[in-house]
C-alpha cells in the first residue's frame, strides 16, 4: 500500500469527519447547550437537502440552493422550537425523545408527501467539480477540499461564538439554570429560539453540502443523526471543541478501519473471510470506539464533569 | 383474491410504489371482477411483513401473495406462506435459498433469480474484454451473492474485492482504493441511495474507468437523482423501456399515460406478474394447487421482456441485456446496447428438488 | 380504588375480552394483533423496570429482544435441520421446546445485560443512552454479518415451537400463553416496586449520594435492575420470534430500541400498566391508521405529539391523573 | 413614591397556597429585612417579585406593574437577585458567571473583585468546584454586576465564615451610604440584620404580620415570629 | 489516651496546584462533638468527602474504630458505622418521609436485596424508621412526600435518616445551613443529646451553635489545621480571629 494512498485515505477520513462535524455542531449546541435531546435534527438535515435540491432544480444556482437550505432549515427549526420544543424544556428528557421522534415521523412523511418518494437531484457546482492535484501527486476532488474548508470555518466561528462572546456565555448559563438567567434579565426564550434556529441551519447546511455528493432522499437524516450523536458523546456533550475532535476521530476511524482492517487481517487469514470479517468489524468500529472512550472517560473527551 | 405486501412508506417506498402501480396497471387493463387485490404497506420491516402476511391469510383469506421488494422480507414471508398452501408470485426479491433447496411448487419468481443481473454484468465484463475489474458490494447476504454471481460469469482477474457497510453514504475511501488498484473497470452493486452516492462521488473523483452494475442503480426512479454522473454507464437488466416487443410498447405507453412518469423495472415486473397471474386464472382454479401451479408454469402471457418461460425451479428463463444510460431531452434513461446472456436460467436449478 | 387501578383493570379486561370476541367472530388476525401488542408490552415492561424505576434510559434494549429472538431462531433452526448446535466441548442439540428456548433466552440476556450494564453504568444521562445504543449497534452489525444464521436475511422457522399441553399453532392458545407471562411479569413488577429493592432502586435514581451514604451501592442496585429488565425483554424477544416464526437483525436495530422506549413513554414512564397502555395504543394506531392513508406516519406523529404536549405522564397520566405514588 | 410596592400578594405552588397576603414597600436607598420562620413564604415572596412564579395582588416596581412583565423584563427594570441556594451557573467560570448577565453601571468586574478578592483569585475556575462560600460570593457579585436598583439577598450569608459575613454587612452599609440602591435582605441572624437594616417586615404563614422600623423590633415580637 | 472512634492520619489532597488538604490529622473521641471550622474554601468539605469516601486522598489514612477504611467505598464505610448528613439535603424527593427513613434502616440492616415482600410491611425496618422520625419530631409528617416538606423539616429528616443507621460516628456538613434562628436553636439542642449515642464531627459556620456544642474545635485554614482546642482556647486564638472569626466573637 503506497504512502500516497494512505495520505489520501487520511484526507478522506478528515473530510468525512468535517462533514460530520457540521451535523454534530448543531446537535451539540441544541443537545448540550440547551439540554434538549433533539432526535429531529436529522429531519432538519433532510429539510436542508431537499430545499437545496428544489431551489437548485429551479434556479440552477448552487449558492441560492445553499441560502435556501439555510433559510428553510432555520425556519423549520424556529417553528419547531416555538410550537413544540419550548413547552418541553421543563419536562424530562423522555418527553423530548417522544416529541422529537414524532417530529421525525411528521417531517419524513411530510417531505415524501410534498416531494414524492423518489430521490431528488442535487449536484456540485461546476466551479467546484472534478479533482485537483495536490502536492505529492494526490488527486483529490476539489469539492471535498471545499467542504473541509467550510467545516473548519464553521468550527472556528462556532467556537468563537460559544466560548468568546457574551451570547455564548448566556447560552451556556441558560443551560445550567434557565430560570435564574431569566431572573437576571436575559430573554432566554428568544435566545433559545435563536440557538435552535442556528443549530437547525447548521444541519440544513450540512444536508445541502453533503446532499450534493450523496443521495437526497427521505430518511437520509437518520443514519447521520446516529453518527452525530456518537460524535458529540465522544467529544463530550455541549463542547464545540469536543464535537470537532470527536467528528475527526469518528471520520478517521470509520474510513481507515474500513480500508485497512481487511488488509491487516489478510496477513493472518484467507482473503475471503478476512474481507468479510474485516468489514464486519469495521461497521462496528465507531461504536467500539465510543464505548471505549466512555468507559475510559464517562463524560466524553471534553465533557464537563457529569 | 390477491394480497400484495410491498413497501409504500419510508425510505424504500419508491420501489414498492412502482411495483404496485405496474401490477395494478395490468389488473385494471384486464378489468376483471373475479380478482380482488388487497394492498398493504410493510414499511420495509420484516416483522410487519410477517404480520401482514398473517392478516392476508387469516382475515382476508387471499389465495395468492405477491409484491415484496426486499429479499430479507421475502425470506420472512414466503416459506411460511407457501407452507400454508398459498401461492407466492415474486415481483422482485428472489433469494438463492428459495431457488435452490428451499424451492417450492407454489412459489414463482416472475422477476429473475437475484443473481441473474450480476451474472449478466459478469458476462458483459467478459465480453467487453475487461481483464482486471474492481468489485464492490455492501456486506450483507445480497451483496455477497451479488459478487459471487458476478464472478460466476466473469473470466478476468480481480483488482480488488470490497465489502462496504450497509447504508454507507460516503465512498471516497473505496474510490481511492479503486484508483490505487490499477483496475481497468469497476463493478458495483449498491442498491438505493448507496448507488446514487457512489456514482456521484465516482464521477467527481476523476477516476474514469468504465463502470458496470446491475439495473438497480440505474433504474428510472433513481437515475434523475444521479443525473449526468450516470450517463454512459453500462448496466445489466432483464428489461428496458426500449425493448422491442408489442407488450412492452403497450406497457410503457399505458404506464406513462396513467402515472405521468416512465416505468421502472419494478413496474415492469409488477406488470408481468399480474399478467402471469391473470393467464393462470383463466386456465385453472386457484384452489386446485397442482393445476394452478401447472398453469402458472406455462407462463402463457405476453411478457414485456419478450421470450419468457420458467425453469424447473420456477424461476424465469430469459435474456439479460446490457443497457447504457443516456439522456433523452431532460430525462435520463436507458437504451439497450447488447445482450449479455441469452435464455439464461439460474445456478440453482439442480439444487431444487421439487 | 384509584382511577389508575380502574384504568389498569379495564386494560386487562380488554386484553381478555377482545381476543375472546375475536375467537367467537373467527377473526384470527385480531388475535395476532393482540398477541403482538402483548409481546411488545412485555418487552416494554422489561424496559420500564430499568427506565421507570431505575431511571436508566437504555436505548439498547433491542439487544435483549434480539438475543431472545435469536435464542429461539438458533435452537429451532438446528432442531429443524437436525444439526447439532455445538459438538464441542459438549453436544448441544437444537430444540423446539419453548421452555428450553426461554431458558436460553433468559440466561443469555442476563449475561449480556450484566456485561453491558457493568460497562455502561459508569456513565450517566445522555452518555448512558448513547453507550447502550452503541452496544445495540454492535450486536446489530454482528447479526447482519453472521452468515451462519442468515445474516441480514434472518431465519424463518416454519412451525411455531411447542409448549407442553398447548397447541401453539392455534392463535388464541399462543396468545393465552403470552398474556399469562405478561401478567406474571406485571405482578412481579408490582411487588418489586414496593419491595426494599424497589425502594432502594427508586432512591438510587433520585439521590445516589444518599443511597451510598446509608450503606448501599447504587451501582449494584442499578446493575441488578438492568439485568432483570434485560431478562424480561429477552423473554419477550423469544416470544416475538415465535409469533412471527422469523428472526432477523432488525430485532437488534436501534429503531427497535427506540420503539420499545416510545411504548414506555407513550404509556407512562414508571406506571405499572404504562407499557401495556403504550403497546396496545401503538399497535392499534399502526393498524388502523395504516388502513386510512399512505401517509399515516404523519398522523401517528401528530398523535404522539399531542400526547407529549397535552398528557404529562403518557396515556396513563392522561386517563388516571398525574401521580403514581406508592400507595 | 416607593420603589417596590407589594400589596396583598398571593401565590401558590400547584394546589398548595404559599402566600396569603404579603404587604411590603421599599423606598430607594432603604434596606429592609424580610423575616419569619422557615417555610413562612419569604423566598416565595422574592420569587413572585422576580416573576419566577405567578402571583396575585399588587406588584409594582418603579411605577410599573410587574405582573405584566416576564421575568427578564422585570429584572431589567432593576431587580438584582441573589437567590436562595446560590444557583451559580456551574459550567461557567467565575468570570463568565459575572459577565453573563452584567449590565453597564458602577459595578463592574474591578469593583466586584475588590469587594471579594477571592473571586479575583478564582477568576477562571469553574464555579462548580468553588467552595460553598465562594459560590455565595459569586452569586452576590453576579447580582451586583447587573447594577440593580433593588438588590435582593435571599439568605446571602448562609454558609459564609463570620469574617466574610461582617465584610458583606459592612459592604451593604457602604452601599447604603454611597448609592441609593435599595436592598431587601432575608437572613437569619437577628443581630447582624440589626446592624444594617432600616426596617423589618415579618411574615407568618404567607402573610405580613408585622412591619416597622428595625429599632421598634422588641424581643417579644422576635420571640413570637422568629423564635428568638 | 482515650480511644478514638474516627481518625484521619496525614490526609493530603490536591486539586491541581491547590492543596485542599495538607497533612490533616484529627480524631473523634467517644461522646464528644468535634467541630471543624475555617474560612470558606479552607477544605472542610473536601476533608469530609475523604472521610466518607466520596473523594480519595492523595496520601494518608482514615480509621474507623481502629480499622483502616481508606480503601473502602462510601457504602462500605456507611455499613461500617459512618452516619453522614449532607450540606444540601440529599433526600428522595418523590418518596414519603417514612420511605426515606426506611431507606436508611434498609441499608443498615442489609435488606435491600428483597424483591418480593413490601418494604413498608417489614416490621423491623418500620419500627426502626419510625423511632428515628419520632426522635427528630417528624412523627406526624410520616406520610408526607419529601418534596412538600419545608426546608427545616428536610434538615430534620436528613438527621433522622442518619439516625436509622445507628452509626458509630456522625459526620455532619453544615447541618444548620438554611435553618432559621429557631430551627438552629432546636437542632442545637438535639445534637447536644445525640452525642451520648455517637460522637459527632461537625462542620458548621454558625458560631452560636459551634460554641454551644463543641467539646473541641479544630480550625482549618488553607488545607491545614492551624489550631485545635477548647472553645475558649479557640475564641481567644489571635490567628483564628484574624483568619476566621473577625471581631465579632
Ligand atoms: N417548589 C415548591 N413546591 C411546593 N411547595 C413549595 C415549594 N417551594 C416552597 N414551598 C412551600 O411554600 C411555603 C413557603 O416556602 P418558602 O420557601 O417561601 O419559605 P421561606 O420563608 O423562604 O423558608 P426558608 O427560611 O426555609 O427558606 C413552604 O410551606 C414550602 O413548603
Ligand atoms: N474538584 C475541584 N477542583 C478544583 N478545585 C476544587 C475542587 N473542589 C474543591 N476545590 C477547591 O478546594 C478548596 C476547598 O474547597 P472545600 O469545598 O473543601 O471548602 P470548604 O472548606 O468546605 O468551604 P465552605 O465553607 O465555603 O464550604 C476551594 O478553594 C475550592 O475552590
Ligand atoms: Mg427561603
Ligand atoms: Mg463546604
């Protein structure tokens, strides 16, 4: 196996990690910062992708599609927050689970009702299509490089917002004691609607960006949702930095174990069983990773003490 | 009375909807009042499918079951149904177990045997002179069968053989492997969204080796979502909308007229299944198992796939074609460019003791 | 008698009356549906012990459900094909005898619950939810690629297994068997809740520090609760497999774990009959809504949403009022 | 005109009523003690004023009807709460706690850390790991940082070392002299209240039963209503 | 030397650079109340945590009845005879007062592994719990839910639960916290009588209570015991006045 291939696979792992981060960032904001288990986050991802596909279909513009994805997901998020979630902050997590599960059903079937059962088309913009040659002769799709860039940018922006701005402090304070921060003069309801919309917008953005290289279809959000949960739990709930590291870890593990484990096993056993055993273990790898991390550190890598 | 169990909601709904629409198109064309069809949604969950089968058998008292899209659901329903003396006509799923040792005189696959399209792809790869193919499929029984089927008719070397995670959406790593493997072509079996993702990412990767796959990833319902990325790809199929026969022309026209979209292979198979059933009903009483089975086995109907007959294990003998994805106006679709296998049956005929 | 007791009695009565009616009207499918509801209720009743009393939000209970299912599937598969399950170090044959199947289901679930619990209970809150989910996913992917037993296709068992003295192929007899088990489990749960263990577990959920300070190990209490809970859900899995005469990895899927949890929440967390109310409602909704429209999930979603927003404490809470006190 | 005017205040927790008619007036610059035995409704009164629970009766602050305002708007009129049990934002550092809700005014980071040097030393420690007393200082500092017109101290000296308590009382005395900040104090040590308060209001079973100047507080009144 | 019930030997604990406990050796003798006082953040709660087992010391030993318990977990120490009350009430809020007390009785008698019989029906548990509630004056409130208790009543229940354990030694972290003047006075009286039963290690900022109760006082400053002695010795110790008492005492 050549060094070039290994470098390329590491890049792939990073890139898939960065994409996961986009999804996980919104989730960790909402889950960690607002203390809300939002299973419907995957639906917002789907909303973003569908909005982007619809707008791209009509206008042909990728930029407009992204704007539409952000707007649609943010709007959907704000509506959910005001209509449903707001009533659930005080109730226990389980009610939130049931409510957001119900939202998944409504969103998924609603989307199917509006857009039909067939996957939609969304393609990467011409300007970003095709591969570029990196130093060392690695051919790498430009779009994926762009994704890494966007992801890093969002990560940095969010980190600034949460850790360095007063709004970020207030959001975190609200998570600790909602009633108290209101009693000290912060309009926490508005703040939460905003955060929820922001988290939703990030999910929508992820949906649109990823939708361009994957399939835009009903139910696309659920597998990513699980991965995103894995990411934020590994990183420590509520920590943007944790989500980022967690996403990279998951992305790298998922990619590299899947590729290299069968090769490693082939050193010890026949090719056919090695391939199948290797890929079986690979599909479990991130869950194994998560369990190990949690057994080692019960509140994730960067989680506040539970 | 016919019970149709198929996937109408959730992720895989488009396949079930096409199956249903194709089937019902034939039924409505026949316009008969002695056949009643009950349709239920299995949500792509095996346990629900089993429930529904129970319901159809116990409450609705149907004579014939049909419609299941997925092999794992078929495995959950078919053995129990045929054991209870019902007929099952498969519109799609046709796993190896039901073709070999587990075959049954009451079970007919009107679609194909699951391996057929992969075998066709393998045969085509050989014909096209590929010497070093990279093959990949998801790591589950159908995926493993797929690669086995391909290898059965492919004579060249393998540049690599990879099993991906079921439901995987990012194939960058596999594509990098393909690039590094020195392959001269790629065969993949990635049904549903997996195939869409793979093709889009493949097209964007700069690797431009020829790609072959079974019809599933190039089906009418999916092609629009893949777009440009699929154009030119060869795929193996037992049916195509431009297949030149009378029944097919009529079917395609009627389907388009009624549903305002192009039919898919699932619709075609659904349509054929209905017509086969109708032809048998004309000949025998469904309550007389032996006679009805014999009537079905005659396959005395005009298949949209042209020549069509049943092998000893009640699976079709038919051609497997090679199609190429083209763009017709705004619509992506397929045209036939060759025949991979002629009058092909399946590998399990001998294993079936019926 | 409190309203909750009345509601529970009505539920139980319904579970007897509806199938009885179905037998008279010759509606075997209604019995199948009722059996499904009862088995799901049993699975949820298992979770309810961990979740409702112990506060352990396990999103991995499908593991035990699946283990139960595969215990049935594997034993029956070997019995069906006359191949031994294991030849070394000692010979184990397959069987179609339900009590033996249940025994295996219970033992393996207990072992799995013990090991999973041991590792998971180090974490709390959302971390616990996710680590149990992780174990669920590991089992799921393992089952998918376990080709000996069908992998993703699962396994069909052609004839339902036997129970001495019953003809399990007759729907109402199998139903009776399942209902009997459910009732036994509910009686056990009712006793458990009032027992010293129940009291301690309940306190361990609220104030672990206090429980420790009076000389009990909250971790051990929770672990035992988790094992009991897993065993019951495992048993439900074996029954479910027998109902469908089919097992597949979907029994291990996180969606299924979610569904069990939804049943508990829908019915009312920690309520004795919550799982029953939840399962009956869910199965009924699934059945009737499915017949109305292709997009019935939307309505299911709206109904669930309405329950959360307007009925604190699930359906039991809605019908019987808020509080579930101890006497 | 009084800054805070409370008349016939009633409030309930679910079905159980906690307040049956509390009357309380505070003028700018005044320090008032709210007294009564455990469970008599002192904290409930405070929560009602800060709009953390809904209440009945008259509730006016700076001429505005508080009933019409949500909690955060009430606070912005100039209510600064040090709640019972501290309730620091435990995942935030000391500095973040102070900054989260600060509003511009005389009280800023510098002045608060001058008042409680300990908070300066623990500047970037998570508040969850502060000692009980340090958390109490933080809660007071946090309320001061909102630059309130009425500072409400609900058991604000609980768990503090005597030497710190004295500092707090003397700080309050200084506030009284330097600013016209009004202060409502709930505390248990009568002797210390007497050092700083102008007036006292006694609650019993959710009702105002006595009010008057601190100096008018006789031993038999305190014996009757607070048991000492 | 009189025998000691509870003792620490050279306990040391650091949080990063901060030495929260620095070589602390204190003891508790039969029948006494030993008060620990000290400025906020001096390390009193940290010390209690190490004695009761919720924190592990970096160095040093804890002994109960002459037996080394440093390696034991919290629940094991409780069974060995350590009765603790919490600074912030830790009670099962959804349960009744009686159930909370029974919880204590259960832990003490090791009867938590019964799955079938009703806890409230267990005669011996019940007697034990009721006796403890009686003693702190909560007999009439037995069927109330803990959430409905006033703050003072919760403090009483907190003590009652510790009583059900019939411990060899009590460890109390600020039991007076949040009690009104009258409540403090009553609790002071109660603790005074309790010392006959088992000695009490008492952390408290309420100096009236401490001076009224303590047989000995240890003063903790910056993680170190700077003085130990009788009430009068401590009152007049200038270092203590400077660090803790101020001018008031
Ligand atoms: N969250 C609550 N739910 C139900 N009842 C409550 C709640 N909070 C307080 N109460 C009840 O309301 C009454 C008044 O309580 P409040 O806390 O106002 O008393 P307080 O005067 O502040 O007492 P303390 O000196 O103990 O703080 C008490 O009887 C108490 O039991
Ligand atoms: N987990 C921790 N991490 C870092 N510092 C800690 C931690 N726990 C306690 N501290 C610090 O150790 C010191 C001692 O804390 P401790 O709670 O023992 O004080 P205390 O004597 O009980 O004070 P108080 O009387 O105010 O309750 C404090 O300065 C506190 O900030
Ligand atoms: Mg109070
Ligand atoms: Mg302390």
